[in-house]
C-alpha cells in the first residue's frame, strides 16, 4: 500500500453514518462540549474503536478551509464608537473578524485594516462595503485583498 493520500469530496448523504458520527465526535471534543472521547462517543452513538479507526481520515471540508478571507482598509474619523459601529455592521452580516489593526489618529483620521472570513456572510461583500461606507464618519473604504 502506498503512503501517499488521495482526497475526495463526497456529499455526506452518500457516506456511511459512522463517518458523520466521527466528525461529530471530533467537533464535540474541539468545542469542549464533551470532556472525554468516551463521553463524546456516548453522546453521538458511535463506538470508541470506530472513532479511533477513522478520526485521522475523516473531517469536514470546512475544518481546514473555513471560508474566504478579505482584507479591508478604512480611514475613520476619530469619533467615539465609530469603529464599534463598523464592527457591528460586519457582525450582523455574518463576517468573522480575524484581525484589527488601527493607527493612532493623525489630523482626526485613523487608518484601520481589518481581515475577516466571508464564508458565512448573509450578504455579498460589496453590499457590506456599501453599508459601511454609509456610516457617518467613514471617510474611505477599500478592499485590499480577497481570497
């Protein structure tokens, strides 16, 4: 048998139930919902031996590739609560903020760069940019990068 791996993308509905249960056990453990493997397999209804047999070979597609990312640059007026308003708009859209970098305001303007995951957004990125641009105090907004 070869040591190299081949990967397939398969709709979970076509998989034997044991594979989806192993993925669920992994999720319970990663999120600390279950304190032990035994507790997790009992919750899901799969054997420990099946879990250990498949745990290194089965995972959700989203586990390693959660979502697309975007980096957005803003010039914001030095106004209390403005960055919070921008972040709230992003949260409401379903974006997941990864990093926030902000300069000290110079001449009343702060430069802010935000990287975020866009994979679970409820709206298109362009719609989010438009809604943020409409917030009072947002001077400029620009998509720097998108993956």
